[in-house]
């Protein structure tokens, strides 16, 4: 009987399997671990400090875990820390930030998605000029517009109000979000759009029934960018609002830089962690969709 498996006696063929602990892998993972420690160490110190009492902090053991865990700094940072004559902690600023964040995100993303859809699929007279203006607006330093916007909000009667700050965030988020949505919709096969047009679908019908259901990843990208930018904003908040409507970041600055009484580092650390919780939750909840949105065309031209 003829041998139908010639060459098997010579040994297995194909590429040689890579070693799990090769020199390249050790260097790669070692570098990643060192970088991770570098970025996580300050967060570790903040968490440990926020769970200690002031007598233990004065002992100077910054990196050690708390000998007795206490959540009193967190409670004080949220509802008792003083900024001037107000001693309501971050709670008031948190409420203001939520009232600023939700309408700003909804308005900017809704308008930008329609803009991006129109610029990618519906060519109209002046569309390229309009898109060029938006791109230029995305790269103009917003510091150059601070004073003109003060005058504009004053004339509109919105200076110092939450509505005025919502308007500012909506306008400043428009250029980059429009660019993201335009590039994403441009990556969707044009055959779908053309088939819908042949079937008699109009502007809004195509947007709601075809484009919108396919755009979840890019909406997540836009939400993460806007939530992070708006929630972490300090400059617009301190300029365009007043003490009664200060967002959480301004309240945090006032608490940390307060010169009254003893410097409570544990309260300051707890206040900082509380302020950053919302963007962290958004990232952890939608991280996979964020990567999908970037990979599916968010940065394609």
C-alpha cells in the first residue's frame, strides 16, 4: 500500500511557535507594566489618602494603606466642605454640572449628527465651504473667543446662567463632532443610501431608519468626548457662571485652594475623586463601543 502521507516522518511543518517569554515579550510587557504603575500610583495615593484621618496622614506614610479606614473625608467633601460662606461641599456643584451636562450633550450631538449626515450624503451648494468653516473652528484656540462670548451672552441676557454655559458648550462641541459624524457616515456603503433614494425615501426617513440605527458606535464616541470635555471644564464654568451656578470643577478648585483653617488633604483627595467619577463610569460602561466607533470610521477621511 502506497504511503499517502509523504513527508510526515520529517516532522511538523509551518512557522515555529513563538516563545511566550521571549526577550521581545519581556521588554514589551515590562514597559507596559512600568507605564501602568507610573499612571496608577498617583491614583493609589489619592485613594489611600482619602481613607485616612489627618493624624495618620501627618505621620508621613504616603504609600501605606490606612491603619483605620474612615469615610468621613468623603462625607465632608460631598456635603460639608466650605468654600467661603457656603458649607455644602460638592453637592451643589454636582447638581449644577448635571444640569449643564445633559442638555449640552444632547443638543451638540443631535445637531452634529444631522450636520455630519447632511455633509456626507447630501451635497448642496456651499456645503464644502460650510464644512471648511467648521474644520477651521475646530482648531481655533477658544481662549481667543472668551471676551466676545461674554459680550454675546450679556446681550442675550444669559451671562451667569446655566443656559448660557449650555449654549457655549453646544457651540464649541459642534466642529469636532460634525467632523466625526461626517467621516463615519461617509464610511457607510453608499449603495444603502442610493437604494433608499430609489425607493423614494427622503432626508429624515433615511436618517432615522437607515443611518441612525447603524451609528451607535460613533454616538458612543461623541458622548464620551462631550461628557469628558464638559464635565472636566473649569475655564468656561468660572467665567460664564456665578457662585450659585458654579459647576463641580469650580467647587473643587474652591475647596482645594481654600485658605481657611487646616489643610485637610484627605478631604481634598476625596473631593477630587468624587469629581472624576462620572467620566470614569462613562468610560468603563462604554469602552468597547468607543473602540468600535474609532475603528469603524471616526478618524477616517
